[in-house]
């Protein structure tokens, strides 16, 4: 099946927290420069704006990324407990936030390319 996505997604497992309550709301599954998908036991309302944060550890430093996101789609699992896979787009991220996201994606891309290159020799 042909991939029709406009932006390359990168798989990552990062905890996502509510800025309002500080509670864990889910885990990032995929991320790109314009949005992310998370897995959660929480179902968000359609087009709901959510203020979230997550931490990024790089070889240089640890950073906290604060974002406002909007739910654009979701799907659920047929398991107990039920999990929701939710697509979130960023709403007006600041320049510093975009820089941090870009750095993280570049690191993920390099890690992905390195893993792919190494695995081809096995």
C-alpha cells in the first residue's frame, strides 16, 4: 500500500502531560513538525484544544516542550481498558518551540537512518 502522507512521521515513546492538571494524559506514538499522535485512555472531544507538555532528553540537555494542540481525529482499540489513538495538530507554536521540535525530529531521523543502515548489515 502506498504511503500518502505529506510529512514523514517518526516513532517515539514520550509521556504527555496536561499543562492544566499536570496529570499524564498519554504517550506520543508518532510525531512530525506539524502534529503528533498519542495513545491514551482519555477520549478528547472533537476539535478540543488541549494544553500539553512533554520532556525531551537530547545528548545536549533536557527540555520541556509546552504546546497547545487540537484534536483532529481519533480511533479506539477493542480492548479492556480501551485506548484511543488521537491525532493532534499544534496551534501556533512559538519559534523556540518549533526549534526544539525540529531538533528532536532531526535526532529521531538520524537515529532511524542509523538503525536502518546498521540493520542492513545483519
